[in-house]
């Protein structure tokens, strides 16, 4: 993929940052990419053109099923609604994210267009907007981390922000039944978002709990830029591009060993990349030497035991 596809900034109205909607990770990534493509002098939405191959690589999709998966993503964005509230007038706007998705697989292209009612929140923004590097978003693996990151970046200049729990849950797209108990909400959503943002972006966030009658009713957040985080957007883009390619390469190797696509993705998601590469190389050596009666079973064992090729080069290993 061309690095420029990842470089650039996402600029959106603060009202859009605080909109109520629910998207999956890949859907959110696509919306962020489209937002990045908007020029600061644009007065109207364009049809944004994206190569299918770039789309698949940016989203980390498998080549064999990429077209089917991408169509699901764009179809969802033409039907899923976003709700934007005007707190001053209590007016509420509801619309879909996209009004147009045109696929041309023979040309390897996809053409997309925002819903026209989103113009006030994405075009010609003169104030009350949030600007974040697109590469920062791609590094985050949870859609909840992305949403928390947007909400924090919105208040970067102030360095702090209070959000009550009902608003936070609504902005994250959670229904009443999901993570009903605060302890689960804190562990699975809040703490994960905090850890991801602090580890993968140039910002550091934290929070303290506000309680009423021993019940947590809100969070007082702090946000600040790290003093030693100097990666440029282009540098981060290259790193992310390399990571995406590496992940796809491992999936392809797992498929060759007989794993299904869903199982391969689960393995990649659940294991350290370097450990997976070492385990595959270790089993490759045994296969080449005819020592693997059941290569797939051996690879499962190699992943579980974290085999390293250097340890097994001169060692006979019984196949599983």
C-alpha cells in the first residue's frame, strides 16, 4: 500500500465526536479514512475513490475473502444510523453515514460518498473541531479505544474532561444490557482503552472516579502529550503498513497448514507476532526434514510451547 493512504489527519466537528452511533472496528476505520480524504477547502462532498487492494490491506483483510467482507462493511455504513444532538435547541439529526457505495471489482475500485446531511460536521470547519492523525487511529485495535481517544483529543487544550457514565456509554454505542455492571464496564472498556491509548499514541490519559453514595457516576479524565514521543505521521504509517503486511503473511502461512480463516485470525490476534513467526519457522524445519507426520498438530504444539527455530535445528522432535 502507498504510505500516503495512511498518512494525514482526521478533522471533524465536536458535535460529530459526541454523536451517538455504533460501528464495528473496520466500519469506523473506513469512516476515518474517508474523513481524512476531505480537503480543508472542499465545499461539497466528493466521490472518494479507494483501491480494493489498498482497502483490504488497510483493514487487514484476507485476500481470498476481502471483496465479500468489504461489501459488508460499506453496506452496513449505508444503513447504520448516526444521531447528532443539538444541545442548545434539543433538535436531533438522524442519517446514515454513506449515501453511496459503488463497487467495480474488475477495475479493482470502490467509490464512496458521505451522506449530504453530514456536511456541517465535516466541511469548512472554522472552529469547534478535533484534529487527530489517521495513523494514530489505525494503531488502536478496539473501536472503544478509538472513541475514547476522540473524546479525549477533543479536550486536549484544556488537558482534562469530565464525562458522566450514561453519556460515556451512549457515545460508545453501548445498550443498557451491555457491561451492565460498572466493574465489567471499567475492566473491559475503560481500562483497555486507557492502556491502548497510552501505549500506542503520543498521548497519555488517566481518570479518577466521581462517586455519589458509593456509586460511580462519572469520570474526571486527564490528557497530555508525551514528552518523548517523536514519531511523525509518515513514520507511524510505515510501521503500521509493515505490521499489517506481516499479519497477513502469517495468516497465509497458517492457511497453508490447514487452519481456517477465522481460526487463523484468532491465532494471530491471541499470540505475539514474533512468537508465531518463530513457531512456524520451527515446524517448517521439521516438515522439510520429514519429521512431521501431522504438521498442523505440530504447529499447534509449537505455538503453545513457543518453539524457536534455533533450539530445534539440530534436535529430533517427535511429531504430534
